[in-house]
């Protein structure tokens, strides 16, 4: 499976799953989880944006406030600004997916110019594979969270 095909499969799975969410469940807090479903969705968007578009002209396509909401060191209880709606996050994820798909094969074969904390990543293709895997893990976590939250 090509790296873009794998990414698109995973992103489409996330977008499909988001259609089953509502704002209440997305923001429901639980003693079982550190953050909310909305935070996890935003974190996927922010994390991918930071790593794929690092030092690229196409970066900064998501609001700068997202770093204040969805960075890994931020918790929902720390939020001081209103988070984006699920609809807005979905639009941002679709836009990001389109921008990722606009890169040519040469880009995916080119080396990243920074050290990635997860695994052995040399090329942008390796990076996208790692991000797709991470996104799939997050989808599993979000599905589990939804089941637990709906049963509480």
C-alpha cells in the first residue's frame, strides 16, 4: 500500500467516525481519560501540521490558536479560549488532507531535516507512514472513549 493510500485510508476513517459524534460527547470529560475526544481530534490535526509542513511554504494553514488548545502539554482544563466546532475541525482535516495529497513523489522521497521522536524516520514518506499509524491509534482511542462516555 502506498504511503498516500495508507494515509488517505486512515484519514477517511477518522472523518467517517467524526460524523457519528456530537458536540456533547466530543466535550464530555471522564475520570478515565486525560482529555476529551475534541482534544484528541485537534491534536491529530496539529501534530500532523507541525511535522509534515515544518518549514514548508504551505504551513500555517490552521489557526495559531490551535497550539493553545491541542498541544500535547495542554489539557482541556487549561483552555482559556473557545475550541473550534467539530464541523470546523472536520473542514480543517479535509483541507490538510488535500494539502498533503498535493505533494509530489519527490517530496515523499526527500529526507526530513529534523529528528522524529518515534521510530526510524528518514524520509517524508516514512514520516507520513508514522503519522498514519499514530492517527490510527488515536482513532482506536477515540472509539473506546466514545463507548465509555456513552455508557456513563
